[in-house]
């Protein structure tokens, strides 16, 4: 009888302790749950393909698992991340015989390393202000054995570089800008002298712009020097044989790039070269 009483007490006590433990656990929001699940699937995909891009224009590029910005390792490994940008870089590089790619906001180097790894473009420069992300960028450059072809620089290096490049060679340079709303400050009337002869691809973060007036002035300044074409997201295909065991929900979760709204990219063709 005493044994049964002690046993019941321990069971009840254990239940109380469990309730207390789980009540203290962090409550996740819907977005956090989705992000955690997406990270889990992305890690699985990275392992399946041994850290190499599986398809598309950047096929066989190596990517480290660590991401400091975003949660897109799955779509990057599948080769479908910002696929429309991959295609426009490839198209411009072929048509304009681009030999240098300069990437502002290079992050982990997806669009910087990919075209150079595939010999679409000869060499490049990456500009990234976040210290941890810069370390990952450097690691990915080394993983792809491109240390001699890709250099990590800062804005002052960029300005110095541009002063050394002859105007006639500027048409062979493509500048990709993805800096989370800071494009509105970078491309001002004082800095435009460093950009106006180069073809630009700008990811536009209008939702991060402080005012509609600032946005309109920005577009007006660009139109002074460039003929502008807009592109938006395109179709994605997450159906690869190697991940056929994933559910549809998991596949389409990977396709999502977590945008707050549909994004616009500006392709800016300098009027000096038209």
C-alpha cells in the first residue's frame, strides 16, 4: 500500500515537472516555425547533394551550409534561387561580353561565384559589409578554388578600381546591387560618376524606402543615365528526382524566398553605350 502511494506521488510529481518544463519553453510565432522547418529541409537538401548546386546555370558550384543572411540554402542547392537573376546575368554576359562582375551586397556569394565558376564571366569583386557574412563569402570562394579570380573589397577599393578602368572598358563590367534598401543612398548624384557607364542590376527594396518622394527621385536620377527595364520573379521547379521523398508542402516551402511582397529588379542599360 505504501509502495502504491509513493508510486502515485512520483507519477503526479513527474507530470507537474513536465508541465512546468514545457510551459517555460519558448513560444514560437508562425513565421519562426516556418523558418525552422525551412532550415531543417534546406540542411537535408544540402546533405543529399553534398553541398553542390544540383541544376541550372550554377550547377556544381559548392556552397557551405552556413548562411548569415536569409534562409535559402535549399533553393540555392536546387539551383532555383533568384533564377530570373541567374538568367539575366547569363544573357547580359553573353550579349555584352562582360568580363568583370562587381557585386554590392555579395552575401555568401551565390550570384558572384556562380557565373565565374561556370566561366560565364572571367573575374569579379565582392563587397559585403557584414563581418560574419564576409567570412562565409571567403570560405565559398575558397571552396570553389576561385581565390585568384574573385577579390573581396570595400567601397573605397571600388572607387579606386573605377578610376583605373578606362571608359571604353566600362561596358565590359556588370554591377549587381542587392543591399537591402541602401541602393537609395548608394546611387546618389555624387556617386553616380562611378556607375553611370556600367550596366547595373538592382534589386529594388521599395518597401524599405523612407518615402515615396525619395523613391521617385531615385528613379528619376537613374533614368537620367539609364534606359531601365523591370523584371520580376519567375516560375520555379522544385521537382528533382533526388528529393522525390519530400512532401509537396516541403518542396514549395523551399521555393519561397520569404519576401514580404513581390520584388522588382531594375536592369539599367547606360545611355552612354546605347
